[in-house]
């Protein structure tokens, strides 16, 4: 039994659904990370108070917290963009070679 070729409108809808699901996962992950940060707020306050007692200045504490937030939010986003870029490149290369399954 030969494989059924997708209709033209099905091929046009694939990128839309792919982007929609990607955005949905991005928003969900961001929300989960945000609520995790909110839940850890009390422990962060205690840590900040102990840093002030040690003698750190406010700008040093802000620098430390910025780095922590970067690790939690920014780095995973950059890694996801790089992986998406590489996968898109592989998909385009496979599509040009005609080896993409339908």
C-alpha cells in the first residue's frame, strides 16, 4: 500500500502548529520557573539578610542575584534557541535532500 502524500493545506499548517506548541511550552516553562522563584522568596530573604550581616554592599548582592536569575532563566532559553536552530538547519537540509518523511 503506497504512502498517502499530505495535501498542500496540511503542509502549510505544520509550521503553525509547531510554532504554537513551542510557544506554549515556553510559556509553561517560564511560569513554572517564576512560581518556583516566588516559593523560594522567603529563603532568599533570609540569605540576603545574612549577606548584609557579613558586610556585602547592595550592588554586590544585586550582582549575585542577577547571576542566579540568569542561570535559572536566561541560559536555558539560549540553549533551547541553539538546539532549535540546529534542528531547523538539519530539517531544512533533509528537506532539500528529499529525505524528510511525510
